[in-house]
């Protein structure tokens, strides 16, 4: 088990990946309490994505996707009115097993989900997929005039997870990437997703969220 009871922070548009940094502004009373408790303890929070229809019960406990990612608060700033600015670093994927309802904020018993072991063939495929990802994204980097992510300085896992989190993808697309069982599968899905979006952006009459 990753933690006896992991605090859950459910959001409709945020998916956290391992070893990626996520800035968050905490303003709701229940989540201010959650952050205060986390800071006083092991600084761990679990990010989970809200399921469609969450708007009808946001103040309660609307359904969430069972696969999320734990993170540790690496930096925090408590504002004068009780709000927080925090930086969360993704640690490990998890599956929600059972929720606890004894606090104002959500907590759950979870099990950690390590990515599947990679063999030498997998590593070879991942290197090829990485090169394809860098080629697909090169035009956008040139257009932006700067490297948003310094790809050459990052390992395969960190780069693929960072792209999955930082690229302009729909939350459900990011959730699907998070749920991939290993790095190779995540990289394959990310390449397929980007190729589809590029094709859609070049086809008259078809819309795409790719930029």
C-alpha cells in the first residue's frame, strides 16, 4: 500500500504524471484543510480526475476515475487569507480501492501501480518513439521560438510523462495515457494521438485541439 489513507484532490481538468511538477492554487475550505494536514504530515496528495457529470454534485463526492497519481508537496506558500499556492511533484500511479468519509475532504485506501518492467526490445522501441515525438513536436517548438521542455536533458520516462502532462490534450486523453500499463504503451499511444491531431489539423473541415 502506498499510504494508509491518501488525501484525494479531484479536479475536472488536471491529470498528474510521475516525476512531473504541477503548480496548484488551493482556495476551497476543504482543500485548504487537506493541504494543511498534508504539510503537517508526509506532504502526500493524490490527484484524480472527475468523471463526466461532476457538475451536479461538485460540493459532494462525485465519481472519479480509479487511476490517479500521488504527489509530494515540494514547495508551498500560505497566503494571508488562508489560501495556498503549492508545487506538487508526481510520484507514483495508484488505484483507488476504498474511500474514507470521515473528513471534510476526500481520502482513500489506494494501491501503488508501478509501470511494467521493460526489456531491451522495449527500450529500443521507446528510443525510436522518442525520436518520432521530437520530430512531431519540432515545428511547434520552432513556432514558439523556445524550448518549453528541454528534451535532450531528460530521460525517456521523464520526457514522455512531461509531454503527456504539458501538451494541449483533452483531460480524458491524458487520463487514458496515465492508465497505460507501461512506458512503451504510453509512448505508443502518445505518438498515435499526436499523429491523429496533426492529420486533423491539416484536413479541411476537421477541428483539432492541437496547436
